[in-house]
C-alpha cells in the first residue's frame, strides 16, 4: 500500500478513478490501525495516541483500490466549528459521484454502539452506500465475551430496519489480525462490483 495524498475539504478531492474503500467510525476506534494491519504495514497510516488526530481525508492505494481514511466522529473536545467541518467533509465525500465500493463502519466490540455509531449506519443506509460493520479491538475480549457483544450490538442495529438486514459483519483486531482475511475478502468482492 502506498500513500497518495490528504485533503482538508471535500472540494479538494480529486475525481474518483479506482474503486474506493473507506473507513468510518468514532475517533480512536482504530480506523488507521486496521488499515495498517490489512496491508501489513506498521505505520503507514498515522495511528493516534490521542483521539481526534485524523482531521483530513487520506488516500492510500493498493491492488487497484483506493483506501480512504476518514476523520473520526464523537471526539468530545471538538469545537462546533470542527464538527461542522467534519460533517461537510464526510457529506462531501459520500455525496460526490465516486466509485464507492465499500464503507467499513468500525464499532468498538467492547461497548454497545453509541448514538453516533447508529447515526452513521443510518446515514450509510439512507445514502444507499454499500457497507459492512467491523467490530474491532476483539483482542481485548475473550471469545465468549466477543460473541455476547456481537449479539447485543447486532440487536441494536437490527432495530434500524430492513436496510441493515444483509449487512456483512466482521469481528476484527488490528493487534492480532483477527478478521483481516475476511475483511480483505469483502473488500475484494466489493471492488469488483463498482
Ligand atoms: N487492543 C487494540 N488496540 C487497538 C486496536 N485498533 C486500534 N487500537 C488502538 O487504539 C488507538 C486508536 O487507534 P487509531 O487507529 O489511531 O484510531 P482512529 O480510529 O484512526 O482514530 P482517529 O484517527 O483519531 O479518528 C491506538 O492507541 C491504537 O493502538 C485493536 O484492534 N486492538
Ligand atoms: Mg485515524
């Protein structure tokens, strides 16, 4: 995977050429980490020690696909102006006429989905974007705890209606590599369809 470029506003984004796989989720959920793990790179995508570090849209390229690291949501210490900028960037990115192959929506497996996680999923449904849900940081839980949490979060998500019924889910970890092969399979299949 190679780094392409980063952009601070939606109107700076170059036209979409390759299929795009983007990563969304709460700040600090592990978007950058899972991208690094998918490509066996330790530090190509900057991982934050503090949440809220990624404020740009960054493009990386591998295997004929553009991988897009999006800034996270839900970082409490952001000003209203920064939140507005986030919303404009996300809206701009998703509403542009781009080759959206798959949005990987990351949710921390240790906690129930937050209101913002559910809002993001609702947004993806409303915009008819192809997406999967990746439950991450699985290394922090035992197998039994993982199963319990997945069931519980899926119950939350199921309440959102029919649009989420067939959404693929993957349990993953950027630390031990759980689920990365499954995620790469989903990505490969999705990229062939746009
Ligand atoms: N144990 C564990 N820690 C993880 C995992 N993924 C990420 N982390 C840690 O969580 C913190 C945040 O990871 P990032 O990848 O920077 O999260 P992000 O979603 O890109 O955060 P923002 O760019 O701020 O939105 C870092 O300290 C990572 O080391 C995981 O699967 N397991
Ligand atoms: Mg990040």
